[in-house]
């Protein structure tokens, strides 16, 4: 989604803005732009990559400016729709992330008052509203403008002749970066990490005046203090460290993510979340909510929690949950989200809180909006995930779910002790998958020639099929569908044939025999069949056209080793097809609009 940056200090703003915009590229965008206070306000923007924009833009001489990467919602990606947007005088520039729901009515009203609009965007009403209310106090004008606006926003306002930037947020993330004789405003920490690790997370309703020396936050007309946080991620963690893509780097970080998480959990004296309240409140089920990859983690969580806690778990897509009208009060909800900023999740969490539910967030980004809405947040320890395709955050979410379920498990002590031993061995097993990628690369070369692929699995590996397919489609643009193997005969079989490979995830558990039968049925329809199977599985070796093997682990942990192999498969297939792996077309890292 859109990324915004603001800079004010004693250095030239232009190069800093462009540098920070490059760090925001991972969020996904189709156009970008900057505005610098250089006497008047100088703007350069277009449907270009940041690097090209930087090369083509004239040099602007000024120490304050704003920048934007746009992910189009209202109006196609174009020069005129790119941000920053200006008022009629050309002296007020605004960048915006979010959606202004009532922009049509505001535009109509402003047009009748003589304002002239040039773009199709919802954002353009904001500089015009500020212009309308500006009578010498920029703060008051911004406050008045935002009173008229309905919807979500993170904005930064730059005005010619003013020695400050004004920013505000509602339902869209925004942070302040505190520097030495310079300050930053950004949608996200990685944007400013090269310059400062001191960060303030703004809250909904905050309006902030930022000068090069200080930051004043107001809310409902009263000045408020917000805690300053020290970012513990290193710049290196947010960089590629020699890998060709962030995605590959993040896939390779997974053994470390598992190890770090385990060290932290096993040292802790308290369980990571307080589920004891369930007993006290007579709660007999859990609800898990998420979107995309995080939803797949939740689906796997259902198998884990139901087996170990012997508690029913309902899993819902956050985007659909918002249309349901169930009675909700007697449940604990676990909202899983890497970014903590996904609009559908935030909306669902608010709905649950209003209904009196206890909401636990499982989030990766510290200080994210989800963590502020939740009654409690369990942070995944994945570190910054830059690649649009989620990898290590997924595995980190699974680690939380394993640990949560084990902490309250009703399984016998021996089962738990075995699981703990296997969890401790898991980093090594994942490393084995990573070290053994030649076969995966070979198969990726073959797979890259096809237009359609099915992934199938059963039981706890059914969601792995969904996630494997999601990884492939989002970065290689091959149409991929994940299916419960048992469902394939109920429709998808019509699509089988020599031009549609099937990838079968085979675990040696209670699903094994049924999977072997599925494989035979698929082979009889001439689809090329690749199996992902445990090492030493001779029956599968005999049946499948090709086999990628993974180390043997407890079935409950098998999604981890299996997904790492499928992440690599998606990565190398996309690479083979020459796709822009870290920034897939039309996608955004954090989806901050519904
Ligand atoms: O930040 P979140 O976990 O809430 O994001 C949810 C999805 O947008 C995300 O997992 C998306 O599906 C990824 N691009 C998948 O790789």
C-alpha cells in the first residue's frame, strides 16, 4: 500500500526523501513523487520506479519535503494521480495513505466554491480543504480539514514558507523518527532506519507538528506525550545482506527465527498468553482471524490447538468476518497479522472488542495498530519482513501457535516432551531443506513452463497446500490453486491433464493412504505429479514423477519443513520466469484498505 515520508532538518531534503522512498518500495506501489519546500513548493511525480524518478527529477534546493509511493485505489497510476497533491495556489502539498470515503461530496462542494481539481484521486480534496480553512494557522486549517473528512488517512502536509510539517493519522500507520537537528515522518520503520532508530508511534486522532528541533502531538485540541521507542532491528536486518532478493534472505533466516523464538519462550516464566481466563469465564472455544498467509497459519493453528488443547477452534477470514452476525461475547479471539496494519483485521478486532471479547494479537511489527487494539499482543520474533511474499513471519506465527497450545495442552507429558525435543531439532531440519535446494531448483525450471498448477494436501498439510499455491501465484504469476486433496474429485479433476501439474504434500500420518490413492487417481488423468514427501518414502518415489524430500519430523511440525521447500520452489520458479520477486505486480506488503 501507499508509503509516505516527510523530512525536515538541516540537510538537503530531496536525496533523503528519495532514499527513504526506496526503503518503502517493498510495500508495493505503481507511482511515486516528492515535494520540496524550495521557496515555493516544487513537485516531481510520475508513474515510475523511485530510482527512475530520482534520476529524472530536477534538483530542488530545500531542507523540508514530503514523498509518496502510491498504490492506486482512485484513478489509474499516472503522473496526474501520483502524490503529492496540491491546492489551487500550488503552495500546499499533501501526501496521503488511506481512503477518503466522502471525497465525492467534498469535491462537489469545493468545486462549487471555486476549487479546481486535476486528478481522479480522493486525496486531492485534502489540500483544497486546508486551503479553504487556512487563515494564517496551518495547524487549525489541518484540524478543520480533517473534521470534514470521513475515512482513513495518514497524511503529511508541506506548505511553502512554513518551517514545519504537519502530519495526522486515523486508521493508517504513521511514525515519527527523531533525529539530531532533523526529524522524519513515515509510514513504516524501515524507511528511516538508516537515519534514526528513535521512533514514536502515532495513534488514531493524533495531529503532529514537526520542526527540525521538535515534535508536538495534539489530540482533541490537547497536547499529549507519546513514548519514544528504540528500534532494535539493525539496518542490516532490513537489508538484503548479499542475497539477490529479500525473499530469499528471509527464507534463509527461518532456522534462526525458530531458534530465537524457542530460546525466548523456554526462558520465560509465564505462558505467552493468558488463556487461563478461558476457564474462569467458561469460554469453550477459540476464534482465529487473519488474512492471506496469516490466515493459512491460523488454519494450521486449528489443527495444533484442537489436538493439544482439545478445544474447538473457529478460523475466519477477517475480510468476511466483518459481514457475520454471530453472538461473539463468549470467545477469545486470536488475530494473526504480520504487519498489524491490515485493514480487515483491525476492523474485525474492533468489532470483537465492542462485543466484549478478549482479543489477543499475534503480530510481528512492534507498536502496530493491532497491538494497540488488542487486550494482549504476542510478538512474533521474525524481525523485519520486507519481501511482499510472507515467509519467515508465517513460520514465526506457527511457532507462537505451537507454544501457546503446548503451554495449555491437555496432552500427556510424554507427548509434550517429545514435541519439545522435535521443536528444538526443527532449526536443523529446516536448514537441511535449505541446504538441499538443487532438486527444488531443477523442479522449478520445469514448473516455470506451465500456466496452471494444483497443490493438494490433507489434514494439517491442507493449509500448507493453500500457502504453497499462494506463494507461487503471487511471485511467479502462475495460476496456482491449493486444494484439500479429498475435494479434488468434486470439481477440479475436470482440469487435470498433461498441461496441469499437481504438487502433492504427503505426510506419513493418518492421511497417508488416502494421499497415495489421490496420487494414483491423478496420475491416471496424466497430470505430471510432483510429491513433497519425507525422506525414505519408497512408495511415493515409485508413484510420483518427481519427488522433493524433506526430513522426517512429527506430523504436527511437518507444515514448517514442507512450507520452506514450497517457498523455495515458488522463489526459484519466479526467478526462472524473470519476475520482480520482492515487488510483485499489484501487490502491497501491508493492505491498509478494505
Ligand atoms: O500483515 P498481515 O499478516 O495481516 O497480511 C496479511 C496478508 O496481506 C499477507 O499475508 C499476504 O497474503 C502476503 N503477501 C502473502 O505472501
